[in-house]
C-alpha cells in the first residue's frame, strides 16, 4: 500500500521534495512558459511565502549539468519532449539566494554576501583541474573561494572582489564547458531592505548595482537569468542600463498561476488527505489573491493548515502568514494615516474596496515617503489584492481574505493602544469616571475614543464579533489602571461577565456588559445589558471577594457611537 506523502513545510529544495516523498503541487508549467517566452534577464516579484524559492530550486535542478531527469517524471514539463531535450541538464548554473543577508552594518553585510558567493563558487572546485583554464584564471578562482576575506583587505578591495565575482565565475564556467551560463538569484532585494532598515542603504545599493550590472549587462557568457524578490526595485536604482529586462510582477498575466495554489490545486490536496469538507473554510481564510488573471491561495497557509488538520481534524484556521514576518508596512500606514486614510482602512476591514494608483517601481528609500507609496507597498507585499483595473496602473484594491483581515484588525488595535497611551490625563479622567459611577462622563469620553478609532462593523461579521471589538477597546482603556484587578470573560454567577473590575483598596466592584446594537435604539440595548447582569447574577464573584459597592454598567455601541447606563447598590 502506497504511503501518504508528507507535507513540505519549509522545504525549498526541489530534489529533496521529490526524492523523499513530499507532496508536490506541480509548478513545472513555469518552465514551459518561461522557456517559450523569456527575456535575457527575467525579474519575477511575488509576496513572501508564495513559492519563489522552491520554484527557483526547481529551475536550478532542471537546467544544471547532471540533472536527474526522474525528478520530473509525471510532471507537466516531462510531456514537453523538445524543451527537455534542448534545456534539461544542458547548462552550468550559478544559483544564489540572498535571503540570509541581514547584517546590522555594512561591513557585516559585505562578509555575508562574500560568503554566499564563495560557497556557490566552491561547487565548481573541478575548475582548478580544468585544462581549458589558464594558470592565472585558476589562481583568481582560488582567491575567490578562499575561506575568509583577508583581514588586511580594505572595504573597497572586498567590494571590488564581490562586484566582479559573478562575471568572473560565469566567464570561467563558460570557458570550461563551452556553454553559456544560466544565472538564478532568489530574494535579490533582501539586502536592500535590511540596508535601509539599518542605515547603510547607499553603500548596499552601489554594491548590488555593481554586482548585477557586471553579470547581467553585456555579459557574453550569460544565456539567461531569472531573479525573484518581493518588490520590484526601480531600474534606476540597481538595474541601470539594463535594456534586456522581462518583468513579471503580480499585475502581469505571464506566470500568473505558477506562484501560489489555484483553487483546483487546493481542492486536489484536500481530497488527497481526506479533507475535502474543509474546502470552504480554506477558501475563506487563505484564497483571494489575484496575480495577473489568476486567483490563488497562499501556499504557506494551505500547507500549514492541512498539516494541522491531519493531526486535529477539528483545528481552527489561524494566521500562519503573519508569523513569517513583521508588519512594519501596515503599522507605518496607520501612523501616517489622515482622516480620509482612516475612512479607507475602515472600508477595507469591513469588506469594501478602495481605488489607488500603484507605483510598482520604488526604491526602498521611497517606501515610506508618502501615503501613496505605502499603498503601493501594501499591494505588492500581499496585504491588498486587486479586484479590477480601473485604468492604467490604477486598481480597485481589497483585503484578500480572512487571515489578512485579521492582520489589519490586530494592527489597528495595536496602533490605537499606542495612540491612547500618549494622553495619560485623558485615560485618568476616563477611569476616574468609571470608578465614581458617572455614566454620562464615561459615555462622553468613550464616545470620543470611538471617534478616533477605525471601526470594524462588517455586516458579514456576527454580532458577538462586533461586541468583541468594543470589548477590546474598553479593556485597553481600563488597563491604564494597573492597580485595578480587571477580569475579561470571567465566570461569575450563572455565566461569564464581559468585564469585572475590583478596586481593592476601596472595596468597589464593577460589572460591565457590552452590547452591539444593530438598530439606533441604544437605550434598549443598555437596558438589555443591565437586565442580563442582574438576571445572571454577574456580581456574585465581586461579592464573594468582599466588594461592598457594586457598579453595574450596560454599554451599547454602534459604529462610532455609544450609550452608557448604570445601576448600583450605593
């Protein structure tokens, strides 16, 4: 009986995936499309976790001398006999991934980049015995693969060595084999992102420009090149002078189905593992991205959720994508947001769309210069996806799925908490009004906070989820008083109270019940909340803890307004 294939979580080596019985979604159609329609230099941009590295590994194994043809048995490319005959195992391949270049300073980044290039060059040690290379070329190659940069080398000497390394390596490989080189570079923009973050962007830009300029521009030893990254860096930044460029971004139809999983591919995976009934929830949480004309899921999410379901069929979906990186872009947008931007964000989190002109070519230095650029980055990085093209470079944008909507919601709460903590006097006044049993003042101050907040009132969201939204805001405000005991959804009486507060030094107990009013009758919602407190005896826990004064607050909310009513035993 054939065993069930393992799920390839974090597996980016195509050969390992194919030889060690991992489940593989056939993306070798990428080879077919690329070979039938390619430029000398091909730049592919996709958000993180959409299969770029695995696809690049697949390309590497296919083109490289000594290719194991059985890796491709049964896959789409194996049916293209002419392409396989012409390209499979026919080239020397230089393959680099720059995802590990994350130094906090330029000197460290230089050493790391040198190490990446050196390790790739070491794969070709047989060149030291090549009869086709001169003594000088062998000496230069030996110098390239030496263990560590000479401590006496200046930064400029190391820079020069790095800039010329790939051109030199392509020259000697072409001379040895009598065949032009295929050059593959994965995550080409990571060093630039880190350089901008840590303050050495100009130096890194110059280095990458020199490195790529030499190997990609007027290099007669190059057959063709493929580069991948998250962002499409402006040509004038690091691709100056390259006119042999074929760009395939998320707005292009070329290769659109080959990064990310289509609905058919996801259903086939679920069926294979006996999880077909999970198709609906999988689609709700992880589908919704549109690359070119293709609708796709995020592969990282799909594979991780299937893996979780195999061990726990009742497992709920969660945000896997957010755990693979930070969310600096979204947080920056919130910090820079104007009133109109907040309205646009509110529309997005509530299921609507916004129309934005997108600049796909940016430098990392420009990313956060203005709000327009930040919208562009949110789009290219996968936080937003296109629903339609309104006009050239202008798109109707929306949040793709429930997972990303949750990321927006979480970041909105984080931003709001940061904003309210800046005004401690206002927080003091709000908490004091709660303690004194002043519902009019509590209402006035809570309403003022709601006016500043980006609201989540999507009609598709259940009422209890809307109540949780306001519940979270109140907890954030009340947590300002670190000397109060604040309990959320605590068991008390005959149920679970939304918020219980104990002010121990004054023996004051506070019960809060929050309701979302679907109508404008906030008064009725407040009365309903207060009646629920009394009927379910929510103050029982407070009385057991010797609180002698009990304040009961019924709080009704709707969009950006509220009403507060109170009953007490004072």
